[in-house]
C-alpha cells in the first residue's frame, strides 16, 4: 500500500508546549514529594491521558477530597472561580493553557460593555471562557441568537470553531441588529491540517486519520476526506480500520492536533507493511 502523508499533521505548538509543562509539573511534584494532578483532559486524546496517568498523574475536576499538590491546567483552560478554589486549598498551579485560549480569556475579562462567546456549549474551552466572563451568553449556531438583545457585543470565538458556522452566525446577527465586534480567534492549526490533507486527496483512494473521537479537529479531517468522496476512518491507534480501506492501493494518512507522534508512526509503519490490526 502507498501511504501519502500531508506536510502538516499531528501535535500543534500549543499541545507540544502543554506536554512540556506537564513533564515539568511531574518533576516539580516529585522533587517536593507532592501528588500531581491534571485538571480534566490535558488534550482530547486518551493515549496522552493514559501516558500521564502512568507517570502518576491523577485527573481531577475539583479540589474536594484531594490532598493539595501540583495541579496541571489543561490546554483548554480552567474557569477563574475554580482556579481560585484550587489556589485557596493550597494547590501549586502549573498552567498549560494554550496561550491563544489565555489571550481570549483576558480579552473577555477586559472587554467593556456587553460580551458574547461563540462556541460549542459544554466544550471545556467554553467552560473556561464562560468562567472568565460569566455574564456573556454562549452561541453555537444562528438559531441560538433568539433571545439576544440587539446592540453591540465584544465577541470571542472558540479556537476550534467552524469558519462557515461563524460566518452564518455573523450574517444572521447582522440581520437582527446584533453587532458582533468579533475577535476571530479560530486557531489556524486545524485549518493548516485540513488544507494539507486536501492537497493530497486527489492522489489516493482513502484516508486514515489517527486521533481520538473526542477530538473535534480529528473528526473534521475525517469528514473532509469523506466530503471529497474518499473512504475515510478515524482510529486512535490503528484498531478498527475497515477492510475496505486496508485493501486500498493508496491512502492519505494524517493526524489531529492532539495525536502523539508515536501513535501516528505506529499506524504508518503497520499500513506500509500491510499489517492488519
Ligand atoms: S489547536 Fe490552536 S488553540 Fe488549540 S492548543 Fe493547538 S495552538 Fe492552541
């Protein structure tokens, strides 16, 4: 099987930096003989979480019931009130929040007048953004603008939000007299991975995306390949790739921004060797 690999795939700069910080936090905890915790999932990939757990890191979402120690904040951030609670309880915070998310949180805190957040309710980044600005409504689609009063809003967008969906919300808002002063903070890491995959799809029969089903940008890569008329699948570690793809003569192999290099390399080597999972 011929395996084509796009020039851009795998960990983004924010995730690499977060994992370096997590390693520093583990060392810090060891040197002080303290427990080490992770606030939520550092990134949306179970292999990354498992590898941190194997290094003794425990995932928590509240200081309740946990002995104070070193706390790593996930790349998607933490609500201000929860961070303050951990600090009050004596936890040493090591902040691995992506700088792009930190900047958006600051913008919301400092924005004068009304503020609005565009993103997917329930996503961990939106929890952090809402924590920075609890009075800001969260809008995930044009239909959710019902109930938003006309007027001007300083608006921050989730880093992984869909560009076409943002455009449809802006269009609908304008027709309702809702003026969105938008900081378009959609991160281009995902877009670069999509563009790189698109550029090689013509030359292959199918696409395999290495990533977690929880990772929105990994799912989007898979959807993009299907939209281009290719057979496509998403796999965490090579398991579950359907025979119809394994039997193809050529595949594009890519990975999401939260996929470790080791997982990608293992799937690449197995595909090239014609190995079944
Ligand atoms: S995708 Fe962008 S916003 Fe998200 S962690 Fe990576 S660099 Fe940061």
